[in-house]
């Protein structure tokens, strides 16, 4: 089975507030994106990799790919205005030979191979699988600085990437609902009425959003390599 990994590095990273593009920021001397490239490049289940970039970081990421001799990278493509536009460009670049697409945010450097393998296994059966972790804190819906409701915590999960989908099914979802703003790719599949399998991920699979997250990532990186 041809599984194409799409690594997203096209975001502007407005909340990161750094002159260094977020995918190229360093965690213990290694660029953030290099972690995902190594993880998926070493997986036998992954056939090819497409990296989606923006105009500001394209040259630097292409140089990094050459320097690190990144395995399985098929193409580097420019992203779109929205995250989902970048995803679509990655899906199209993966080509018709790809049966499944694994979509991952480069800002999550600690995606585990075991979780990725399980997602691929589940998606090969159900066509849609995502990972996440149960929320630990109490969540409140707030509007105008006033609490509107407190959802039952036991049914709430924080959803992560990678997410794995049947490529044809995801393209169908984009054709029907691609103009609707969504925050993850699973939302498009859900709009088709398709059941999405959820696999338990890891609390270590954090997303680098602010400079402070790099400090946390440095600790996680050291713990994972010990």
C-alpha cells in the first residue's frame, strides 16, 4: 500500500513571534521539522513524503533537506492561504498512486512511530483515523468573558496529528466542503457522515506554538532519547 506523508510547514507562525521560521527553530540543536522528517522517513509503512512550505521558508527548508539527505521526500510544494488549502496542495502533489495520506503538522516534532503505524492500520480498514489524548483540565465554553456551559470532561479529547485518510475520500470531502473553514482535516470527513476512528496518542506530542514551547520540547526531547 502506498502511504504518502504530507508534512505541513507553510504556516506563518504569527504566535511564535520569532525571526526564525518555526519549522527551522532549534530543539537541542536540531530544527523542529527535522524530527518529523526523521520519524516518517524511517518508517517502512511510509512510501513517500511531500513537504508543504511557504515562500519565506522554502529555500531554507530545501537546503535542510539536502543537508540531511531526508529520506523519501518526493516533492516540496508551496502551500495556500489557509491550512486546509496547504493540505489540499499536498494531497494533489502526493499523486494518484497514494492510497492513504498521512497529514502531519511539522510543529509537532514528537509524533510517535507506533501511533503512526496504528493510524495507518486503522485507516486502511475504516478510511479515516486520527489521534489524540483525553483532556486533563476542566473545559468551559466562554462568550464575552462569561461562562456559557461546562462540557462533560470525560468525553473530550485534544486532537493531534498525524491524521490518516483514504486519499480519494479526503479529496471528495474537499470537493464538497473545502470552502468551509475547518481547524483539522477530520472535520471535512465528518461532514461526509463518515465515522472517524480515534487512536490514543501521547501527551508528549506537543505543538510548538510559542517560544516557551521550545523549552518544554527540549525537556521532552532529552527524556525520549535517554
